[in-house]
């Protein structure tokens, strides 16, 4: 084999390093470069950013405004004024407790024996006497139908009398007298059947003071007037009717006497009538007779 020529140059004589050492060196240097690239910004401090200056104009306030308020007082000056304004606190009066003397306990009292209560014996009370039952008085039946029939007969007779009435006064008086004789009496009872003698005398005196007899009338003492009365409970007259209407229409003397009797009944001096108030059921429908010889 041919011999290899070996140069003795010192540079070329260096031995080439091994492959593993080269790889490790390359990795180390790459790591250092990477560390410098990535970690260098965090290692260096952040420099402050320079700010631009802002121009500010300062004015003197005393030149623009004038204040009239007093200068503010300090706290040291306020405290004595506030303390002077506060009223002095009133101390509550001290109550002196009264001396309480201990009382001696009362002596025990012997209990009194209960009194014997004597109950009254029950006495049988007799039953109250029974009140006698008062039978109600039978109401008087008013002959309404009979009266209506009589009035109808009187009206028929009156109309017939007007047609046949004579022209002479004496004939008219005779016709009136005959009509009075033929007329039936009223069914109402007179005062004599309803009242006592003393009550009749009192009513007679009352009406006599209000009634004036026609002195110059023909046969004045013989003219008798009967008037039917319907009374109120206060003894005033509710209605007054002439009993003999035929003679009242035919005889002028009788008419004058009847009008005088009606005036006496309605006279204020004789109203209300002198009647017993408790007997209203007896005199609420009565017939009063005006007779110059004596009223009945």
C-alpha cells in the first residue's frame, strides 16, 4: 500500500473534533440566542413615556369677586360660643325617701262563728180574685134603612106639596100642620132617655142663655123645633138637621124659629155643649127639642 503523505502544517494538524461534542455545543449556543431574544424585553425596565406639557393659566380670584361673608372662624373660636349658647343643665331634685316605720303586725282576731240564717217559711198566697168579666154593651143598631126610606118619602111628599101648594098663607099653614101630624117621629131617643135630670137641667140652662124666642111671631109659644145632632167627642156639633123639613120649607114662622134654634146651638157661648164627656156613646147622636114653654 502506498504510504499516506502527512503534512506537518500546524493549522491543518489540528484534529477535527468528534461529532457528539459538536452537537452539544451547537445546542448550547442556540439556547443562549433564543434566551436573549425572548427574555431580553422582560429584563430591561420600561422607560416612562414623556408627557406633553399642558399650559395652565392661574387667575387671582380676589380681582373678580368680592365676598361679603365674614371670615370663617376657627374651631377654637366656635367652641366657646356654642358652650355659651347651651343652657345650663338643670340637675334633678334629689328625692328624699320618707322614713318608713315598721308597723307591728296586727293581732290575729278569732274568727266569729257564722250567724244562723233563719229563712222565712213560705206562706201560700191565695190566688187573686178573678175580675168579673164586663160584658160589652150591645151596640145600638141605627135604623139606616128606615131613615133612608122616610127621607125618600118626605122628598116625594115635598115635591108633591110644591106642585099643590095653595097661594093663600092660611092654606099653607094648614098644609104644614097636617104634614107635621102625619110625619113620624125620628128614631133617635131624646135627651130625657139618655141623660139624668141634673145633666138635662145644665144643658137646658146653657141653651136658654143663647136662644131668643121670636116674640112677635104668630103662635110663637106653640112652635116646637126638634133638631137632630151628630156630636164630636170634644162635645162640639158635627152636624145639625131640622127634623121636620116639610114644615121648615112651608111655614115661614116655623123656619124663623128653627133658624133661631140653630144659631143658639152654634153660638160660641154655648159651644162646646155642657155634656158629660164619659157618656159620649150615649149622646153622640141625640135630638134636642126647642120649646118656648120649656126645653126637654
